[in-house]
């Protein structure tokens, strides 16, 4: 089997505090003497560096305690034979959930942590970072429940985290939905990776590098019938019952080939509103996916770091783009505004104060109630205008329906990226490399179920935008790219 290269996976999440700030073990040991026995100090010239034996479970646990205490003010206690959470990678998952929630960040956000384990790490991290989060932490193991409950109490998070024992064989037991209107914004899960002891050994033998850390864990935490693939398939099957009672269903995966199988099962189950990502900490990579039964698509923030090698697994693209040369950012914003005004789209513009020298993309957020841009729609508007006041004007516009109207058939985000913006677009409908002075126009489909409506809207916008700029400014063009 070909080995995965480290450069094939992205780095840590941009919001992860450890992304460009790896822990300094020597400094951490000075701050917390309990870590000192596990840190070896090496001096090279004038540089002093601390190292830790990651194969020592006691050292791993103490490191976890110290990082959580220093960086999140979280106090933890977990048994030595339980899984010890790698803090930076757990933060990656929480950051990704924050991205998924970014389309609706108002008010309280409710989540479920499935199989929370003794550490209860995801609810503690999530509710510490986000004061408006409320979480239910579930597990099937009495000892894990006991430790998780104590860890919640230790951090005075009674108001935010409820620990519940799951006594059924279901992943989503009925008591989670005891009220008819009980709804959650997300669930998160770090399922047992392996189906038996032999699976654990086979996984170790397939690794290109020896694991840098000892993997401690009870059988309940490490092993489940059918492994992680079967566990997540059961999540998918049960999610079909609860549908929109949970806005986003998510799970982490420990094996790359598991992602292929689970993504295929989502498609087989005709669940096409999903997204994928990779978490990386040093040499360790984990994968995650999220799916939804609602008409809200994954936010741009949550999909922009999808690894290129996972594109083939992704659903049809929700972000389309084109490049425009020889124009200014201010001119592009003015052209976009004129087009949206003409077809009566309701929208808001953000970052509109930094036209001079700013590198932030301009962001339009808008919604449409119905197709107002096709030739037939424009003719209908003209007839209506003529009936109302006798003025047959094909450029007439209807009253805007309001950005948050429940009657909106589609919502979108339009981003105009200045030249050399390293964040770039997720995908592009242009097949050629863009010059250094080229702007990128990216439209992301955020809400809706009618893909044809979104593509029609994008094509109308692109055609009119390029016509307004004139042929000298038109980029090389190509059909819509159907995959991210």
C-alpha cells in the first residue's frame, strides 16, 4: 500500500492556538513543577530545548493536564489506562465545529458529545472557548461517566455541560429528544477506531512512521464491532430517523480508508449535503466528516481547508469562481452591486470600509426568493410593472424580500479576493493559472436545495460581470466545475 506523505495533509486549523506556537516543554516544566520529572533538557550552543518521552503514559497525561491548565484554565483528572487526549488535535475538531456554526452564530448553540470518555474533553474545551455553547455528554461506561461528571464539577461548568449515561444500544437514544421540540445544532464523536486487537496491530504495521505516542485506552474506548466504519454507518442510519433534529451530524475518523467507505455510504443513503476535512498534529492525521438533512450548506470557513486529495470524495461543489484581470477591488465591488441591484437580490456587504490598501476580501451575503434574472423572469417583471403604472421597463425591480425571509429559495455568499490573497478560493471554474494582478470572484451556495437555481444565478452573475468590464478584462473561461 502506498504510504501517505506528510505534505499531502494540511496543517492545523488557523484558529488553533498551537498552529504556529508549539508547546515549549522546558518553559512549561518551569511553570508547572509536576511536569519536570518527565522533561529532558538538551542544550545546543545557546539554545535550550525540552523533550518528552511520548511513549510514557504518565508523561502524556501530565503534559495534557499542564496544557489544559495553562491555555484553557481547565483542570482534568483521568485514569492512567484511559485515552489521554492530544490537546492540539482536540482543539482542531472544536475549531472546525465553530466553523460549521458560523452561518448562524446568534444565541445559544447546543451540542452532543457521543462517547465523551473520562476526560469529557470536547464539552470542556467547547464550552470554555464558546460561552454560548451548551452540551450533553453521553457515554455507556460507568467509570467514564463518573470521571466526566467530576471533571465538569471540577471546572464549574454545571450550567453548560450535562453528563448522561446511555443505557441503550442506540447512538442517539430517545431520551436525548424527550421533548417534541428538542433540537441540537451539532453532534461530535470520536468513535472507537478498531474492530478487534488484530485490527490494532495491523494498523500499526501499516504506518510509515512508528507512532510517537503510546496509545492507552480501555476496550470500550478502542474497540467496537465493525470498527469505526460500522459505528459511523450506524450514526448515519439513526440520523435518518432524527433528520433535522440535529443540524449537523459530525464524527472523527482515525483511518484514511474509513473516510472513503463512509463517504460512499452517505452517497448510497442519498445524503448529499455533507463536507469533509483533515486534522493534523505533527505526524498524526485524523479525518472528519459532517452531514445535514437541512437546506443549509457547510460554511465557507469549514470547507476552505478541504485537502485536495479528498476532493473526489466530496459532494457536488457549493463554491464556484472565476478570475478577472485588469480591474480594481473597488470597481469589482461596484459592478457586483449594480448586478445584484438590477435583479432585486437582497444582500449585505461586509468589509466595505477598507478599499484602500486592504487585503481582506469583500463579502456579499444575500438571498433570493425566486428567479428574477432569467429572460422569462425579467419579462414577467416588466409585465407586472406595466400593469401597475404603465411603465414597461425591463430593468424594473421588485421590492426586496428581506435577507432573513423564510421564503428565500436560495442564499449565497460572494467573496471578492484581492490579488495574491493566500486564502484563495475553494475551487475555480477557470482552468488556467491567474496572473498576479487578478481578482477572484467566488460564489458559495449557503442555503437551498435547488442546485440548478444556484448554477443559473452564478452563470447570470458571471456573464453580466464580464460584459460590464468589457472584453479586454475578461479572463479565460470554462464550464462550471462540478466537483470541489
